[in-house]
């Protein structure tokens, strides 16, 4: 599998059909890839009036995905910012990375 072209396909699908927060939380299979060695990769972009979240999820059935294999995909999927790993459950076979982009000009002032 060519990771670069598959990551480009996932990114294009996420850009074409971003999830609108808070109402649209449905993700379709166009946002998913499975490598020949069993790594499942999901990539979505979630948008609201004042922010945008790029989210990548990596999952294996037999063990937690390694830092190296996640980083290869993240470098191709998440652009314009750095993705941080979200806390996970102990013993989980899933890793989730998020990159938040805010537009302060569109946010309500803090009282």
C-alpha cells in the first residue's frame, strides 16, 4: 500500500465531507483505510462556526499501533498544525490524535 496516496485519499474525503458540529457525527467508509498488515486508519475533519478539528484514529486488533506507524500517517494527514494524542483507556488497541484550529475572530467574547 502506498501510504502517501492513501493518506491523500483520506484527506480529500475528509475535506469534501467534513462533519458539522454538533449535529453531524456520522462518519462513512470513505474516511477509513485498512493496511495489509491490519492497521485501521480513520481521518475526519470536524467544523463549527469558530473552530476546526482534524482527527486521526489508529487501531489494531492484536496490539496498540506504534509511535512510528502513527507518525508516518500523521505527517501526511494532519496539515498546518501539530496533532496531539488524546488520552486513551488502559489496554486499548486504539490511539487518537487531534489537531485543533481556532478562529478567535469568530468566537463569542468571554464575559
